[in-house]
C-alpha cells in the first residue's frame, strides 16, 4: 500500500493491528458525535488564499516553554502505544527527535519514563490526578529525575467515558471462555503483530505504574486500575499539590470552556491544551476547533494555548494556528503511523506534516508560523471566525 496521508496510515494500521487494539485508538465515546465533529469542523475552516507575496523562505520553527521546536507540533500523550509497535514509545521518541519536536509520554505508556529518556531523550510527561497522592509524588519525582521539564496534567478524565467500540471489540472482555477465544481469534488473524509486538515487544506492562500494579499486567488489570484509581473529587485547589511537587511548566490538558481557561491562569498554569480527549469522554461536547477561538481570545495573552483534536494534516495544523493556537498536539495521526510502520511511519508523518504546512503557508502568504492569525482565515468577523 502506497501511503500519502494520515488517512492512508489509518487504513494501514487497521490492516495490521488486532481488532481490539485498532478500535481502541480509533474510537470515541458513545455514538462518536464529538469524534466526528473534531474532524469535520476543522476541515470546514476556510483559509484565505493570498498571491504575489514573497514566500521563498518559510520558517516552521517556533518556541514553546523556552525550547525551540522544529515544528509547532507535539506528539500527544496516548496510552498503550507500546502495544502498537515494539517498544512503541521509544520508536516514536526517536522520530520526534529527528524533527525537533517533543513527545509527551503518557502515564499509561508501556515504556517507562526512564526507558524513553535513556534510549532517546527526556520527553514531556503527562499525568492524571490519582487517588494515591504518594504515588503521584513519586511519579513526578521520577519524571523530573529522568529529565522531563514540561508536565501535561490531564483533567478531563475524572471518570472514563463510555466507549462502545471497546465493548464490542473485546478490549473490555466478556466473562467466560467466549471472551478469551474472541481475542485469540483476532490475534490469529494478525501473525505479523503477534511476532513483532506480542512476542518480541515484551514486557507488556505499564512501565510508569508497574510499581502499583505489581504482578498484574493484562489489559483487564489496566482498565480496572484506571477505574479504581482516577480521582473524581479533584478540583482546582488540587493544582496546589501539583505545583508544590513540580518546579517546571505545568500545562493543563482538557480545557473547552473559556471560564475554565481563566481558572487555569488564576492557578498559575503556564499553558493549556484545548481538548475534548479526542472525542473519547463527553460525546456531544464542542469540537476543539469551535472551542479554540473563544479561549484564545480570553487567555491567549496570559499563557500558552495548545490544541488537539481532529488534526490529520499540516493543513489542519495551519488552521489551528490561525484559530489562535501556539502549537498543536498530534494524537491519532502519529499512532496510526506507528502501528503501520513503527519509527519510520512516525518519521514519515512528521515529514508529511512539515511539507503540508509549508504549502499552506505559501498559499496564504504566511512566512513564519508565529505570524498565523485571524487574517489567514476567510470566514471571520471582528471578534472570531465563523466555523
């Protein structure tokens, strides 16, 4: 299969992965309305084509939290990616480093923060609020000791969303022999994955939370641990605990409402990620592209505004920048590529994003990514663009 886009990588990943793993990364909550709207609303953002401007030199680099990035892009934290390719988080980190972009490692990664930092370089680190504050304190200390300097604190998962695909696919196993046989049948249809990842990609444990999981290591243990340990009582006051334990920049991920963005400023966060968790939590929530302009207008001068959700190309990156983001987190885009071709796939996707972003810049007359603003949008009013 000749691959030319993220959409092609999605199909390649579907062909290679066991069904329950593909559906886990591809799916959303309930009827997946928000998942679809993330893509649809972003694609409806019309850019303003300009001509006869000198676009012979294009600069796609940017600054985030004191570091120079080769692209205004971060590999978003995605759990279990070590099950999509052999030691998948390490492979992705290698590709990201070649392009000068950060990887943000999920708490729920297969590879630990120490493994990724030791093999490549220290990634950003993502953390949830857990009931066990002692473990959180230890995890934050481990991440800092490994060299991580940017903490992404995800706040939109006080409870897991209802994901019907995971029930149908067998990721959430049915009791009895039938559930086990169903998953074994899916594995039998994917011998390449079984050999490359299932056998040679071990250990299949969650490296960052292994100390609290102990001997448990299966997907059932992971899902049960998530349900039992995420803290639904968390409030803005708990950010004091995070700040006391983390000396570097804190980025709050999962903000969709301007009033919540103002709260993030009030508690001293250095950044936010406008995000609905890829449509995997509250189905019917506003898309990231619709939420972004109001939030950027409200707090864009007070902290760094990042965004994720529905980004499938460098053109989409340009759209998000024009809507008010300073940087874009790629989620499914890089995981599809990792599942299909490992490190080479992630490297290729980032090359595609770079090339597509440059085309969008040249045709809108924008020579530096920092110069993207509402003037690059065709449908705009005095206050905000119309999507």
